[in-house]
C-alpha cells in the first residue's frame, strides 16, 4: 500500500530526496517549503530549490510564513497524510501539528545522531575535522533532533572534504535511505532506538563572523574552516580594502610568521604550519587560480594579511 506523504524541505540538499519519493510507489500530497525571497532589493523573486523542483514535477506547493495558525492546522488535517517527511525545511514543527493522531512525523538529518543536532551539521562536522558523518532517519519530537532513530548511513570525511561535495553525497545517500525507511514504516517493521543524550552535540547556525580567517589558528583548522564554509559564506581575509575569499587551499609543513605571505606562490604562515592558497575570489569578481590572481594583485613575500 502506498503511503500518502507531505514533504517539507527547502535547499538543494532536499531535492534528490523529493525526486526519489516521487519516483517511488508512494504519493506526495503536497510540498511545504520556505516562502520565495526577494533578491537585490526586490528586483527578483527567488523560489527555493525544492519549490522549483516541485513545480517541475507538477506537485502542489505551500509556503506559509507560520505553521502556528489554525488555518495551517486545519489544512494539514484535511490532507490526511500517513506520513510527514522533513528534510532541511528550516522551520520547527509546532506541538499542535506533532500531536495530530495517526501521522508519522519523520526527519532525515545530515549527521550521525546524537552528534551534531541542529542547523549546520555538515559544516560543523567538517570544521571539527571529524573522521566520519552521515545520514540519520528519526522520529520527530518536540526537542530539536532528539527523537529516536530508525536508520543511519555513514560517510567518510577526509582533509579534502568540503561542504559542497559532502552535501551532494549525503543527498544521494539520503535518496536511497528514505525509500528503505518508508518501506519499513509501511510494513510496520520500523525499529526506533532512543538517542544517548550523553553523546549529544549541537551544530549551531553558522555566524558570518566565523568566516573571517584568523591566521593565529593552526593551518589544519583553517583548511577545515575553508572547506566547511565553501561556497557560502566562504572564508575570507582583507587585502587592499577588499574581501578576498579563499575557495581552495592546502596545508604546507613549513614555519613562518602567522598571517605573513611566505613565498611567491601565495603560501601564508599560520600558528602551526602554513596554507598555500590554490583558488581565490576577490569581492565582486569571478574565482580564479592563485597564479591568475597574483598577475593583477601584489601579494608579495613578507606582506602581512592581518
């Protein structure tokens, strides 16, 4: 028997999962996503990636500013879903929704719970230099990302792992895992295991202030931060009154004064070792290789980037 599903998601990460459910035998009743946003002072209206995907699949969409109203509660009840699946929706479901009887509320979360509950699990895992991360399928409860887990799938992290690549890999894994989860729920074979609260960590939302590079940190930590915040908001330093975003860099085991350019290949000293910048982007410009960048910008040996 096909499950009747309400899908709730917003970013690119959720799109492959939505498509996977659409291709399955299950029925998507409606797609909830964040409201369209105005860009460049109202010149253009941008719909979320999930909204665009739902339109392409001819699925009904809904983007309320709040889920707290009686109108939304009544609408939810009128759809009469078997299951609500949340994938990076961007809103916390209120208690009165979760209390609707006979509906499974399931979340696909981008970490190995109970590690990295919260808004930025992929970024925090990379920034923390974790050896692995993954996907968890869990039951939604009032407390953030604290519900019992039914399925997990691990993904290896390396020093080269960045947000863009890991997010795509997770989405692909999630697209398969969600079908397995729906099948188990449909057959009443789902086994939900409580999380160990003692092992819980929290992935707080990325603050823009975190994106400025502190050359007094170790090179390995700076590299991890660059990778975790790629492409947005990106890690940057100031040069000639402009913000310079580092797109890609590698750790070099040499010693030099923190924040100082050490050679003609854009190697910069850190508190431990150094980083060699490989790809870079000046504010308002396209990203280029460091070699191309140096042709028109004098970041000479001995220059301090503080």
